[in-house]
């Protein structure tokens, strides 16, 4: 069972040839773990229930084969009607998840496998559970000060993961030897991406806004993911940063009093009590007081006494 083209990976990105898209390493694996599989699971159960029925007796308009009857009867090969149906219906259910992994599996590749084994190979819920456990055990970092070595964690991880990836070597136009990969199914794509996360020391955190996992890159203290919040145009990072600042303001009297002075000054400007130039002078004064208090060169009491006069 093979894909038609090769997957390429560098230290930051994974390129999928069939969808012709590039993704940051870890993004697709973590999105797969968050995938809602309820509709997919229902479709698989329907396929299991109907596979044993006689397709030639099934009503063409029935819920059962959803238009597959005509297609199945036209296929002239050595497969039974049941086998044709299972392959086509499972393949379509997989594509309906709309996850990029699904598009990397080609229908022709399914012919090489005993069709009854396809239910196990495409048991996405089982793969979700398996790789979520592996990510939590090997890649999840909960404490900023935690000593983190994903390879050491993986070495102590007692569970063998489903999936394998085949390495192939190609020569580029600039005469560079390139290492590329063949990942044959969903488990192989998961395995390949997980191993690359281990190799490149890419760890994950739980977003403090939505609770979902995200890969940490560059800014190791990042607390929020970049996913869009449903129904808005804002990301968790944008909303989280605002909420974090608000919480800090509530807890820190220096920042809180500065914010109140800032609002007072703008209210005076709106009502015409001060000019734009006077506003800028007063804001600079308030900012200087805040910075002095934060650095400790101005006591908190002295700071509060002066800033409330602005």
C-alpha cells in the first residue's frame, strides 16, 4: 500500500505531495488528535452493518449503499460486491473527515490489503487514543522549568506505536542528496510526524485559552495557540494576551493605577479639558512614574501618591 509521491520534511515543515501543501511539523498530528470523529464512527458502523447484505438485492434509493450499487455493478474485477462496497465506502468516509492525512491515502492503494483488515487499519478512534497517550507521555511540557528531553521520555515509554515510514533517497536538480519518505496510511503519517517531533525536540503545551494541544516553536514560554476561536476572527493567542494583561492589571497595583490614570487623561482630552499636547506630556509623565516603580527606584507609596494627582 503506497502513496504515489514522496513526503519531504525539514526541521520546521512537512510537505504533503498529494494535497501539495506545507505544514509546520506537529500541526497535523495535533489537529488529528482534536478531530471530531463522531460522524466518521457512525459511517463506519453503517458500513459494517451493510457489508454482509446482498448488494444486488438492495434498493438503489435505499440509505444502505447511498448510490454505490450502480458503481459496484459496473466494476468488472475479481472482487465480490461486498468487498467493492467496503473499500469505496470506507475510503469516502475517510475523505469526509477533511483532514489532510486522509487525502494522502489513494484508493488504488487499498486493493493491496485484505478488505476485512481495513476496518482495523482505519480505526481512527484507536489511533487517536494511541497517539494522544504518546504525545502526553513524551512531548507534553507542563512546567516552564521542567527539564525536557523527549527522546529520553520515549526511551522509557513502554508502548509500541502503530505505523512505519519508508525512507527513500533522491537527487535534486542542484545535485543534493535528499531524504524523503513514503507513509502508507494514517498510522504511518502519524508515526512519521511524531518521530520528527522527537528528532527536532518539538514539545507541546495545552493552550490556556481553549485547552487544546499546540506545538511550541521559538517562544518557549508561549501559553496560547494560534487557532482561530469559533465565531470570531481572533486567535487564542490574541485573546489570551488581552486576558493575561487584564489579570496582571488586577493583581498589580502599579499597572492598575497606571491604567486608571491613562483612562482619566483620555477622558479629559475627549471632553476638551486638555489639549493633545498636554495629553502626551501627562502620559509620558505617568509612564515614567510607572517604569520607576516597576524598577523599584520609586517606592509603591510614593508612586501611588504621585500618579493619582495626574
